[in-house]
C-alpha cells in the first residue's frame, strides 16, 4: 500500500494483481483507494470483453462491444458514439460507400440493399443512426436511448441473419 496524508485523514492506495490459475492469462490489476473505512475501486488494468450476440457481424463487433463497456462504466455518451459507429461502418461496408455522405443518404443507400421482409418487419438502422446522432449532437447521455437502440440494432442484425443466407 501507498499512504498519503491529507487534511481529511489518512488515504491509502492499494494495487492488487490477480491471475487466473486455470489459463495463466495476463494478470488483472485493480487499484483501490481507502479513505478511513471507505474502500473505492478507482482503476483496473483492463476490462473484460462483454459477450456479444452472434447476430452482430464480426466487422462491427468491436464497436458494439466498446459501446457496452463505455455504457456500463457510466460513459453513456461514448457508448452512443460507439453504437452509431457500428451502424455507420456496417452501412458503409454493405453499400461500399466512400467519401462524405449524410446519415440520411447512407441510410437510404443501405435500405436499398435489404430484402423487403427485413426492411418492413425489423428496426431500421437509418432510424437508429438518426436517433443516435441527435443524442450525440445534443450531448444527451440518455441511458434509455442507449438501451432501446442496443435492442433495435440487435433485432435488425438478427433479422438479417435469418433472412439473408
């Protein structure tokens, strides 16, 4: 432990390393702050990758996963950005779009690539992109929007998985 003096009393900082004895993977290091009797986790060396639904394409899985991590660490605005990035990168990939396009233009091009059953019965990525962009431009850390768009995006990709061989 490392001890610091302050006018509020003694403060100690601990670092604890844990290593899985089964896989012997890289140790996970936690930083804990103690002020009087209160212990607070103030840092860690890395975060675990959250499980990602199989319907999320591997090309955008890292953005989707980072969105979940950011949101669960109370950085919802960053989570919204990662979700929008996942949507945009997927639409760009599927339309082979390069250069500067508005979200509406990109969403329209993407919608043209979808089978009617997906376009008509599953949530629209264009609409998700628009809602996420609105929150980002307003710097609105909306937890409910994050959760609902996460579900909409999953449903869209699940629809693709089922209806596009």
